C-alpha cells in the first residue's frame, strides 16, 4: 500500500519507486513513517475513508503553511501535525491519552493537545479552512487589524 501511495499521481514523481528503501530516499523517513501510521490506522479502523482524506488534507495544508513560514526543511513537522490532528477520531481515544505516547516535540505536542503555540494556530487555520469556517479566519484577521491599530496608536503617544 505504501509503494502504491508513493507511486500515485498525487506525488508527481517522474520515476517509479520500487522499494521501501527507495521511498525513504525520495520522500524521507519521517513522512514515510507518517504514511505508514495513516495506512495502519485506516486498515485497522472501521472509520470512513473520509476521515483518512481529511487527515491527508490537514497534513498537506499544515505542511504548506509551515513551509511558507519556516522553509522547506521544517515542512515535515507540518505534515505530521496535520496527519496526527485526527488521531483521536481514528482511535476513539482522547488526544490527552494518545499524544504523550508519541514522543513528539514540545511544539507539536502543544498544538495537538490544545491548539496552542504557533503550530497550534497553524493547525487551527488548516481546520477552519478544511471545514469551510472562513468567518473564523476573518475574525482572526479583524482582531489582528484592531490590535495593530491600537498598538501603533499607543506607540505614537510615547
């Protein structure tokens, strides 16, 4: 299943990947681990395929957001973040029980447990986009505009 996934049109590879070793070279060990986890969850779970699709959607959105902010070398953190965001739905277990057993970085742990920190904000944005809650994103933008105006006004009075 993993080789089929790596060789799928969505990967956009020009050459066919024939082995797991080659897949690691092409997509990296961390991403391969994430995909193995998704494949395992999807095959073990009685959850609808839509859940796997949503997890992949979040993974790609978070990957791109992190890449835009921190560069390509950090994009895999975003991919893992988005992919793991629905673990509780896959396993029917609260995130508070799952995440401590994953050996993730502090920033990923904070993001998954309570949408805290920078990664938590990025995940919240991906979720809002994925669920069509653009009004929430506009609210964040309006809050930022108001804060910026107030801050500049305060600075001008100093």
